[in-house]
């Protein structure tokens, strides 16, 4: 396939796929997860190789992609900035041209979204966003699958976002627009969502609240993230002060729906963005959410490489 070919399907933002494709992916995830739980071998990606490029740290993304690819019969190459020419200023376009001649699919975790877009434009194979400063689509894919597993369709529901207007928040907005639900957003002043960065057309898919408690009222799902994302560590001290009231606690969960779920993409800081009572409490589904990263990404890689099955 020629680099930049419109036949190559990338997954760089949540809005790269349509609602029907998500319906298909969630169904495939259910099948693939059930097989895994029953110890049934399923290896549609024998002889396929995934290259993973990490310019930021990771636990879940690394393990879920690597384990998932091996389970599907493929193999994995792991590159980081420190141990490749990426850290020595080789142009991203050249890296894309070379790497995509040798592997079948690439997952990248990096800083600016523009960088992964440039890589994809010069890649012969599908590229998946494993987190950028702007978006984290694989995480929201797992979060919505987890919601569906526990509660059924997310369409028409309310998701409360408490915290930073960051990559996770932007991706929740894209998901709301794509799948038809509403996000109630509460961020500290100075850390608001920017709809142009979020990349949404329909500002009706979210509502802004000054106080986090108001955002949680009636929500079907309450979710948050770290006060300081990777790459923003220099702002740590000022963020600690600004975010002190943006801690999901039992009072916030009490005003949400009685059967509301709590999610966090992890890693979490108990006592900062969430209390231990909430994240370790009965409404929290964070461990299912983490595990589901692997199942949804197996379905995603299968789809990008093989298209619809059956
Ligand atoms: N949630 C998530 O992406 O975790 P890692 O940073 O550990 O990959
Ligand atoms: N917003 C966080 C998510 C980590 C998985 C970050 O970008 O560091």
C-alpha cells in the first residue's frame, strides 16, 4: 500500500471511526474476550508484526498491545525514544517510511498529535494512537466497552468529567458526538476544554459546570484523570493548587445516579483526583476498564488489518 493511501485505515482520533464501526468493534470485542476467557486459541494475525513506539511512559498500553498481539499469533517490536534514532532527531517522516516497510501495523504514544499525523501520512500500514497530548482514543474505546458490559448502551446517557480539560476529556467529547451521549464537564478555571482542540462540531454534546458536584448530578458514569498529565510536569505545583476541589469523592458519587459507575484510565493518585473510598469502592470498575484495553485493541487491530470478519 502506498503511504497516504486512502485505503489504509488509521486510528488517530476517536472520530476516525463511525458509530456503525464502533457497534461492530464492540461486538467483536465481546467474541474475542469470551474466547480468551475460555482459553480458546484465536490467531488471525500469524506472521503479522506490530511496532510500538513509546515517547512517554506506559504500563497498560504497553502490556495490553503486546500481550494482545502475541495472543493473536503475531509478534511485536518495541521502540522508545531513548533506544532508537527517534531520540536523535531522525525526521518522523523518515522513521515512518522505514518502519512501515517492515511491520504490518504501528502503535505510537507521543506528544503532539501533529507528530502522529505526520507519521501516518508517510506510513504504508495502519497507525494507532496510543496517547498524544490531545487524545487517547484506545482508552475511551475500552471505557465505553466497559460501560456497555456493565450497563448496556451508552447512547443518551450522561458522563461526568471532573478535572483537567486534557487528552481524555477531548476524547470523551469526540465519543459523545459520535455515539450520542452527553458529557457534563467541570474543570478548574484555566484548564477548560477547547472545542477546537477536542475537534468536535457539535457543542451540544457537552455542558460545562463550575462546580464538580453539579457536573456529577444525575450522571450515569463519573470519571476523572490525573491533575498533571505526562509532558506537563513543570506545571505540577500550580496544578496541585488549582485542582484541589476536583477530587471525586463519595458526595459526588451520591448525587450521581444510584447505579452510576466510576472510571479512571489509571494510573491514579488516591487523595488527589479521587478518594480511595471511591476508586476502591463498589461503584468503581477501574480494573475491568484496564483489562478491557487488551480486548478492545485486539478487535481494533483485527479490524484495521483484516476488515470485517464474516
Ligand atoms: N491508561 C493508560 O494508558 O495507562 P498507561 O499510561 O499505563 O499505558
Ligand atoms: N491524561 C493522562 C493519561 C495517562 C494514561 C496523561 O496524558 O498523562
